[in-house]
């Protein structure tokens, strides 16, 4: 086989592109779910085939050489064309087959994916769908770079999420958000409350810097409330345990919500707060039956009629 044919090895080009994108051999290995030694071996083969060094030492890590950056740019376009070719071939065949990699925020993994994955397995036995928990910002980056095929993300009624170019989306659900109060709270028993009635309470919030944490600060400050964030927690079960111990109040989405533990009361907000949940995919994969099947299964899981 000639060196030109070797250059079109999509797997080696994907590895080179991952090193360029994520900045190191180890990061590329993590994203591609291979060992660092496998990445290094493939890059050594690619360098022998091209007859040029593609990586150079940079401190304790590596950087792409000029030739490496040039080839990485071509790799991006070739991988996109390969995605288009796969989508067209699957569309021509009309069957959802192969692997579909999805990334989703945790409450959607819990609230939407179990039923959707079960339906996909029953209706499309030749399709292997795999979901990974990740935050919306990470899933969009990984989707745009081709690391995953489908992302389930969210935005808020008052803080929309901007999508990078080249992506398409479909709505899945509107997720109403309530307030969790400790038992015995002065507002317990009310059918609904206003957020500004909680101006003097401590809050249990999402981790600092995340999209949902920033939304909470944005929303409360918009009502003239400078929130006292007493604790940060990622998992809703942890948030509710802290609320149940009387350590603060919290907002709790309904999607994927478990039964309330003892010591926690849930109250609706008078001016309803909603999260909009979307499925997002690359436009060049739009015709893939696997994408269409997954979106339909997620919409059905959310109780939303098919288009």
C-alpha cells in the first residue's frame, strides 16, 4: 500500500485531530478511549508514512509541527466528509445501524434515556446507542468536534443557550422547576411562592461556574436578591439531603426527580420557571436514520408527539 493510501486512514487522522483539539496525547487518549501508548504508536506510523515529523516536544508535552497542523486541517475536512458519506449511506439503506454516541446532562440521563434506550434496542436491534453523562457546555464542544453524535442539552426560559454553527436541534421537553424547602419552613404548605420571598434564606446551589449555577445567580439578582450560597452540590439527592437537614432552600427540576426524602417540602413558583431540553446533532449527520431514531425515542420518552 502506498503512503498516499496510508494518509487516508481515518483513525490515524482522527487521533491527530484529537491531539490538535485537546492539546496533549493523554487528553486525546481519554477522549478516544484508547491508551496513550496506542496514540503514540499510531502517530509514529503516521510520521513514517508522511516522511515528516508531526509532533514535537513542548516541555513535558507535545505540540503539532507545521506539517502536523497542516495535516490536522485536512483531517478535519476529511472526517466531516466521512460523516456525510456515512449519513448518506445509512439514509440510502433506510436502517438505523452502527453506533450512536450520546452525551447528556445527568437529569436527562435519568429522566429520558432509560425509556428511550429501551425503545431503541427493541425497535432498532442493529443500532448500539451509548450515553455518557456530561454538562451541556462539554457535550456541545464534543459534538462539534465529532467525539459524540448526539447531545441532549438545556437552556432556561430567561437565559437561552447559543449553539455553535453547523448544529441542528429539536425540542424534547419543557422541564418545570420548583423550590425545595426544609420541613417547618415558614412558607411550607403554600401552593405557590414568589422567589423574592426567599431573599433572606440560605441557598443550596449547583457547583460554582456551571451553566445552572450561573442561571440561578442571574435569576435571583434579576429580582433584586443577592443570594447567600451556603453549599454547592452536583447531585440532586445531595441537594435534597442538605435541604432536609435545614441548611437552605434549593430549586429542583421535575425531570428525573426521585421521591422527596423526609424533611423536604416542594412548592411551585408563582411565575413558572422552565428549562428547555433539546436534542442537538451535527447538520452533516442530519440524514442518518440513527439520529432520527434516537430523537424520536427521546421525544416519546418525554411524552412529546413525533413531528
